[in-house]
C-alpha cells in the first residue's frame, strides 16, 4: 500500500486503483475526501499517505455523503478535488452529484463498480452504467462519464477527468470496475497533459474588490429555472459535440459490430480478432466516453452493419443507448454476465457464430 | 442635536416588537400603511426624550429601524 | 445636550445594499443574520469570508449577506465547510443552519466536524420546529409541543426526546468553543452577539471548532404573536435549553 508512485516516463507495473490515485496526484488534485469500500479502498489508502506527504488536503470522511459534499465545498473555491467510491456507496452520493451539476462544480468522482443491487458483492460489475449516465439524483442533469478499459487508460482518463470537469464546470465520473481496479498492468504516467483551467471568474475566494458570489441551486422562480436548464443542456450539447470519444476497429466492412466498454471490451476485442481469423466480418466499437455516448457514430454504422451486440457485465444497460442510436435499423443483441468476470472470449465467439448464422 | 431613530417604512412588517423595548415609550402603531399592508410603527418624540439607546433597532428583526443617533 | 450626533446604529456593511429579509414578521432569523453581519464588519472579515447556507429558512442567508456563499444540500453544510476550509485554510468559513439541518439530517456531519476540530464556525438557529415546511416536529421540539406532525404534542412513546445540541457539541474534543444564547430580550441579543464574536475569533486564532446555538422564535408556526413567542422562549425553551458557555478552551479554568 505504501508504495509511492512518482511522475515518470518509465513503465511501472501497478494496479488500476493506484494508477488512478497517482494520476490524480500528478494532475494536481489538491483535496481528497473519502470513505472506504471494496474494491476501491486502495485509492483512499494511497491518497491518505501521499496527500499528507505533499501537504495537500485529505479527510477520512464520516460517510460517502460527507466525502462528496466536502468535494463540493473544495470545488466551490476552484480547487481540484475528488473522491472515490463504489456502487452502493456511489448511490449515497447521488444527491450531491445533482447539486454539483446544478451548481456547475468541477467535482471528480471515481466509481469502481462492484456487484449490486443493494450490498451485492465485491465482484466486478457494470451494473452502474445507468447510475453514471442517467443518474440517481433529482432533475435533468448529466455527468461526464469516462470508462477506462486498461490500467494505462485509468491514468489517461483521470487526467482527462480533471480537465473536462474544470473546462465544462461539470461533475465528472471515472467509471471503472472491480476487475480494472485490482488488475496490474504496466503504465506510464508522464506529465499532466492538459492546460490549467482559469477558475478565477467564478470561484468563491471572498468578496474582495467585487460583489459577492453565490453558488446555489435553489431557484424559486420557474422562469429562471427554465432559462438555467436550457443553458445547462446547451452545455451538454457542446460537450457531446466536442468530447465524444471512442475506439473503433474493423467496423468499415463489419456485419456484426460488438459494442463494449471497460474491462469486457478487452475480451470482446479478442473475440473480434478470433472471429476475423474464422472469416467472420466482426468489428468493435468501444465507447470511452459514456456521456457523451457515441450515438451519432453508432447510428452511421447502423447503415452498413447487420447486427450490433452489446457486451456487458450486467443485465443489459448500455444496450438501451445502442438501441436508441440504432433506432430500429438493425437488431441489437446482448452478450452479458450478470456480475463477475466478463463473458469469456470463447463465449463471445460462440455467440457471434450463432448470431451470424441467424 | 436630538437623539433620534430613522425608520425605513418599506421594511417594517408590523411585528411591533420595538414598541415594548423603548424605555421612553416613544414608539406606537401609526395610521400610515406601507405597501406590505402593514400599519407602520411611528416614532413620536415631541419632548425630545429619545435616549439613542438603540434598544428598538437591536430588537427589530427586519432592519426597519435603520439608523439611531445619540445627541 | 451636545451639538454633535453620534450614529450608534446602522445597517452593517456586510448586509447587501437594499436587502429586505424575507422572513415572517417577528422572526428572530433577521436578528441573527444582522448579528452575524455586525460581527463580520467589526472583525473585518467580510472580504475574506466564505459562508455556507443550508436548507430551510436559513437558505436565504446568501440573499442578505454581501459575502461569497455556497448552498449546501440539507444537513451537509459542515461537510461543505470542511471542504472549503481544507482547500483554502486562509479563508474565514462559517455555516448558518437550522436545528433540523444541524442536528437531525446533518447530525453526522456536525458532530464529526466538531470531533475533527475543523477550524470553522457553525451558527445553529434552534426554533424547535421545521419552519419552512410548515411547522413539523424536529430534533429540538420540546416534550408536549404541538406541531403539524405531533398533533397532540410530543410524547416520548412515539417521538423520543429533544436533543440538547450545545451540550453534545461541547463534549467533542475538537470543539474549542460552544455556547447557547437566546434572542428573547435586548440584553440577551447583546450576549448572543458577544458569543458569535467569540466563536469567530476562535476560528481566526485557528483553535478549532466553534459553535453557537441561538434560541429563536417561529411565531408563524408556533401560532403566537412575536411577543408571545419570546415569552415561550423564556418560559418553555430556556429551562430545557439553558443558555451559557458550555466550552471555551480560551477561558481561564
């Protein structure tokens, strides 16, 4: 646990959770507030030592509610601040996420998914796709949701999360899963690759030489709230336009396109390669941003592909967004494991063969 | 120069808490009504008895007694 | 009779220009907000302050103070304050909360901020009811008190006991100062201001958590005149919620 990773261009073998935590340090995260839950506790453990060593802010919060509200407080001053948690505990944070979206605060949340519903278990899962992309808080809001599939991407998307959160003043979630959090892979940290965002125009710093600023969500006037929501959603449109990110392989001539995010995308990719060896025209599209979702690209591909298959570790959540994008042009099937390790390569290949025969 | 108070008539909500506080009983419910529909408190000090103690302003919950001067 | 006039009362600079309180007639919130503003003025804190408003009638604080403010979700004000103070230790940070926010839904955040000795100040208005929602039973509702959710009065069988907030906060090792004050009379208003000032000074010295519980009226929901409401504070609340300084680490013994 006490291993202290540093900024380096050399490859280091480390776990996804440590990769996220160390990347946050390099990104300049000034405050970490957290509460333990498996399978992400390494993040809080790492941060407790490292943040104190660097004289940055750290609190072992009394609950996840407190932790994320501390992040809200810190972010209201323009600070880079984060918390990390998992599934049933991210459920506790939904109220604050809604407030942060309404307050337009740049909070960063790492959500390392485990099995649900309820207490569930500590196996890998993608049962919180809906939680991250639709949300459990009140009102019409969106989180930016980034989905790493490798430990290197845990680093890259942590950098990106801090950048996008501040650029768009929008709560941003890194949606990993228990497998990715615990898995070790070689990674390179390098430098934080994004420019620093100027928060001086809105952050609470004390009303010196200017009128007082208020960061609030309370909107007693319906007209004002209509105007606010229209503006908020114009921002979401802009995020969609600017920031949608995905990886796409062999889709041009594909009859079947696998769509998968996070750790199951790795098996899906291997299965795609196996199928190509068998002469089956299979491609893969891996969403990296879940909001914004690559709906436009999927819609285009629905003009050439004959079928889409969503590969997920849940009962089928992302499949809904795929279906919305495909809009009935071609069938959309599901290869899933309700919870636990992702569907195996063999399992996916077998199913693709079956689907291609239909 | 006489001690006196200044009332912001737009802010008085008619709680009349100030009336009980004045040691010289110089405040009373007047006839004038403001746009809140409230019969305003009136400061009536013909004999220049006001002490400038600010008890009334300290009690006022609405900043309606906005200034107090002691002579 | 002298020839000069001395202004001995004015609207504090920390109150927004032209601000009109939206509280009900006779509500003590207005006095409490003004006292906070007066102390901010006197200690020269306004331009370096970040206030945290909470949910309930206290949320409107940011409409009245010319101070940078964040609105916290219900009960979470001290978590927000913790985040602000940890991120920016040089800022002056205080919360303004009701008893429901502080001691019911926010009890964990309040108590743990005190236990950690967060160097922030919490002001808690105790009016023994949920005011904004129409007068329901809250954590400080007195035994026997009739509210819209205790129609025959608070009984122990269904509701249990009210909490004595300041006593609990004073027990936390991270608390540097904890006092309960009342706004029922002008002398008590002056004592309340002194307590707020003391609490703010404790934070300025970096001594830890400082807390002031303010006994206040809710004439509308109590269905009393403002005068009767103060009488109730004196006769019913103060015997149970006894005013006083419960902890002050700067006091000589």
